[in-house]
C-alpha cells in the first residue's frame, strides 16, 4: 500500500469588499483569525490562516477587498491584496451570489486571468440566494444538473463567464454548505510539500494584532457611516498579572477627527463601555484567561492619508 503524500501550500482569498472572504477563512480554520462585519473594507491587512490536517497543511491568505482606493490606507489595502496573488498555489475568487456581478467583480476577474495559479470561482452566500423570492432565472443545463437549486444554478451562471475558471463552487460561508467539496478541490491542487507552520498554529499574526482587531470589530458593529472606517486600534500594553489568571490589556482607539471621539465614547461613556465589554469577552476567549481591558480614545487628524501616521499605526 502506498502512503498518501503530504500536501501543503498557499491559497489566496481574493474578491471585492464584503463578499465573505474573512468569514470563509475563519470557517475553514475553525478559529476567529480575521474580523468580520457588514461594512465593506473590514479587512486591512493580509492575514495567514492555517489549517493543518493529517494529509495536508493549507495556508489561506485572507486579503482586503479589492476596491478603488480614495486615500493612502486604501492604497495600502489594495496593494496587500494584489501582492498576495503571485506565488500562491491556488486562488479563490470569492463573489457574492446574491449581488452582482459588479464592474469590480469583472475588473478583478480580468486581473486574476494573469495569475500563475489555478483560479477557483467561489460563489458565496448561497443561503441568501436559495431563500430569495420570485421565480428563478433559467440556467444552462450543465449548471442546472449540478446544483439542485435552480436559483443557485442561475446565480452561478452569472459569474461563470467572467474568466476561464479551473472550477466553480457554490457555498455558504455562513452555513458551511459546499465548503467540504471546495476544500477537497483545493487540497487536490496543492503540491507535495512540508509543514510551513506548527500543528497548533491558526495564524501568523501575534496576539496583539488579534486583540486590536477584536476591539476594532466592536467599533465596526456599533458605529455607522464614516466612523468605522476612520478607526484604528493599537494595543499599548499586554501584561499578565503575576500569580493570577488575569491579563491587563491597554489599547488606544484612534479616530480621524476630534468630533469622532465623542461618538466612540458615547453619552456618559456608554458606547466605549459597550465596545469594551464585547471586546473583552472575545479577548478572554483568545487568551484563555480573565482580562482587564482599558481603552483610550485619541484623535490623529487625517491619519488615513498620512504616511507617517499609517506607519505608526502598523500599516507598513
Ligand atoms: N447570509 C450570508 N452572509 C454572509 C456569508 N458570508 C459572509 N456573510 C456576511 O457578509 C458580511 C461580510 O463578511 P466578511 O467576511 O467581513 O467579508 P469580506 O469579504 O472579508 O469583507 P472585506 O474584509 O471588507 O473585504 C458579514 O456581515 C458576514 O456575516 C454567507 O455565506 N451568507
Ligand atoms: Mg475581510
């Protein structure tokens, strides 16, 4: 009996903002490696998320959504995403099955045509597609035969022609539907190779990064319009208390304008309290200990367009 080879490699997860890339990556690795929100442009950095199995190690590279940058931060984000495309073994092009294809989807599909690696079309949010009202549109026979649900087949049909994809999948990162088949397709395309990361690693990012992101996620969930996009979070201190199951975390929430400080703090500090409580629960889950979280709010005027400020806030 011949032994199965161990496969390993890098899988870039690419798409426009808000299509569900980070949700998908978290689901695959079974941990919260990347924060998620219903606001576009949630992810700002490239994040490696590692899934280790007996027969394979898959390193998913979550990326910021590709969009048209309006400031230096946006340029950094799209550069992070584009730089992930060369040198990977597989590209997952994630689209929102319930919305599109948009001009941005077409633009990305064209760019991906030049990727050296096979590009898999991942039509996400099929739970929303299947639940839609109205009569489904017609889909080509090969898709109608493969996808039991006529609405899902019609959604896939809209995207299938954007490029010459190596394969096509309809999934829901929210419910898990279609993810097993997608994962097996990905693993089969990886070369034989070593383990790049230890077995118990979920991400290459340090605890400070995840903690800052968990705090920013709560800001995203609790604020609207320009405020969520104007926020950056830096962990200033992470210190276990000697002899106790307690970690002190001090972090600063940066905003772009003095007026935004009031929004984050809220009446009588109520908003900051809500953000802090929710973030603390997540951080306690991550660290596996009790956490004392101290949050500060500071204005750093126009930081999204200033090279120096971006550097200070970790966008290097
Ligand atoms: N119904 C449904 N919602 C989903 C699914 N996948 C993601 N979402 C939601 O879509 C929104 C965006 O998800 P994210 O994972 O943050 O999307 P993203 O592509 O990483 O977004 P950016 O980081 O901004 O590029 C969130 O509200 C998710 O809960 C899905 O399969 N079904
Ligand atoms: Mg994301």
